[in-house]
């Protein structure tokens, strides 16, 4: 069987470094304590801005526009329809039903990246509205992020969901983030919200990104390929 082609020729999304003290997996990497302090304590420079959003625990996916075609992608950048996993096939169906909305949202060679929470991976969520199954966190043009305010405006105008903003301003300590996040976060986490993502911009341009994951998080604990049972679904509404 011929291997499918990546519609954009690149990954859907890369990896995000962890702040010092975050729970890391075998393939993760952390910033140094000095680098981490820039996100959490500063000192801030002129023009620095830190947007801290809830980290949603799903399958990282993207929706790309190539010409007048819309492609649902997995994190590696391959078409979701080519995945062996049911959760990606469900994502492809969900996207195709919203093709016109994504055409309105995206320009050629852009993609919106987010978490697909139809199927529980390490955290269960209570999802009632099928429109909440995709939680966006960035619009990208190839390897570049558009400014956060532009992303937020376009996502809100298109009536898609984006990750909840916990803080927008200077560096944010981890303890303060955990207080703002609360136990369950803002996206219906039944097992407790897993953490947050710090997006650093300077003069409205992307500079850096980092994340913090609670030590209690267990990656992929609900996936059938890890449990030997059935996938655990977060959404039990009518088919979309």
C-alpha cells in the first residue's frame, strides 16, 4: 500500500518543552531552570506578553487549507483518514461536515491546530456539544504562528472553540496558574485538568512556548491500544 502524502509537506505540529517541575514522558524535554523562570518569574522585557491557556488532553490534530481543499491531519501531518485509529477517522468526518466553515477561517497553506477530545486519552471530559470536540490553540502558516490576537479574533468570529485563557500579561508562577486553573479547569475535565501552556510574544510576535503538566497525569491511560479494551468516548451524542 502506498504511503499517504502529507498535504502540507510538514508535520501538523511539533513538540512543546516542559517547564522545570512539569511531569515529562520518555520522549519529552524540559527547559533549564533559568529558561523556565523567564516564563514564570521574569524579569519581563519591554514588549513581553505571556498568554497562559489551559492545556487540554486530547489527540493533537490540525485542519489545513490547500487551495480550496480542507484536510484533517494528525500530528505528524498525514491525512486523518489514513490513520489506523478510530479517533482520527472520527476527526476526519467531523471536519468534512464543517468544510465551508474552515474555508472561511483559513487562508491557503494555513492550518488551525488543536486538541481532538472525542476520545479520552489520559483525561476524560464531559462533552455535550459536538462543536466543542476540537479545542484550537493556534493558527499557523507553515512553521510560523500568527499573532495570538489575530488567532483569537478569527477563531471567535468563526465560532470555533479555543483553549481557555487563564492569564494574559506578565510572567505567571506555576502555583498561581494552578489556582487559576482549579481542579477541573474550564473544558469539563472529569479527572482533573492536566496543566497549562505559556505562549510568549514580544511586540505581538511569537517568541517561545512552554507547558506545565501535573505529576498526576498518566498519558494514554484510556486508549484501547494501551488497555486492551474499548476506547473511552467523551462524546455520546448523535453521530456527526
